[in-house]
């Protein structure tokens, strides 16, 4: 029996936020819309989660141990993370400085609007309705 060709591997999205409720909310939203959510409570945990090969990262700024700006700078400049430097990053919240917001592939304010976040993820990952219909 052949496998249905419409069954494709879920794209993974790493959610880095120190607020447990936000991580759980976004992870559930991702699951309900066909993505696999990976969560991390701060930048250090986020770096440790990169081995799971996320297709995109959702990043908050204000976190203990390592803030969002430091995480961003680490993966973009440290040769150790050369492969991960190409992962698109979506900033969330209102704590990032304007010059930092400009570096992200996209930015979503808190409180998070479900449709805006999912639309942003799809846009950043290059997904569109016609691509789904072509499968």
C-alpha cells in the first residue's frame, strides 16, 4: 500500500518565552494549525533546543538567563550556529528596541492575535494556499 502523498512532515516552530502560559498557548495554536511546537523558557534553553532543527523561531525579549536580543545575536554571529543563522525569527511582545525589531523577519505584538500569528508564520515559512492545493 502506498503512503498518501499529502502526508508531509510537520514544520517545527521553536517558541522561546519565559511565560509558561504563552508558551503553552502558542504551542497549542501551532498544533491545531498543523505545526509542531517546540518550547524553551529562555534563550539558553532555546540554544539547547536548536538541535531539533526548527523551521522558524518565535522569540520574546524579556527572559531570565538570556534575553531575546542576546539569543538573536548569538545565533547570527557565533560560527557554532552558522546553520541555524538562516532560521527565520519572529519577534513577539513590545520589549524589543525598534532597531532590533527591524532585524526580524516578522514581528507580532502582545497580546497575540491567533490569526495574525499563524498568518505571519505561514508568510515567513513561504506557505500559501495555492501551495497546499498543489499537494
